[in-house]
C-alpha cells in the first residue's frame, strides 16, 4: 500500500471513529419508539386485568397490576438518553416509578391486614398527584402512551 493510500485510509478510519462517538447515545426518535413500545405493551396487559367486584379482590388486583408494570419499568430503565433529553426522561421515569411504589406500598398494607376499602381510597388519593406528574413529564417528551399507565 502506498504512503498516500495508507494515510487516506487512516484519515478515513479516524473520521469514522470520531463520527461514531456519541452514536451510542439514544436519539429522541429511538427514545420515543422504545418508551412507546414499553408503555403500549404494559397498557395492553393492564387492560386484561378485571376490576374486582368485591373489596377483598384489591390485593390480587394490585398484585396483577404491579406484575403488568414491572416489565415496563425494566424496559424504560434500559433506555439511556443523554443531555437535556436524559434529564427530562429521568423525571418521567421517576414519576412512573413513584406510581408503582405507591401500588406496592398499598399491596403491602393489604397483605398486612389493612381495610381494603380504606386502602384503595388512600391509594387513589396518593396516585392522583403522581399520575399528574408522570403525565406531564411524559407529555413533555411527546410519549403519549406512557401518560395513561
């Protein structure tokens, strides 16, 4: 290989490497697609859970709901956008995680013998501001599927 050809090849390789720097970061489009997919899948599973008709069905309902949301959280936690997009995404994900934490706390209370009617009413009051915060964060990112779960 001649010296100019080797130099050109080296420069081309260097340009390729430099251009590739940061390409492992998640684009806004890829973030939206990944998050939408996770949330749509979770919503489909949650929609198949029947609403309990008796207060004593609350623990089972919450257990199934948490199980339906767990894969969504795993999928959302696999997405790692950077910069301002990452900050906004972190807020949205944290808000969704707070909702799931409230569900888990209520389930723990029900399993510990708390009155189901009181526990569910308390949960509803706890979830309202959490759902609003999550919906606002997901809407800011343009990921509408995650605003409902």
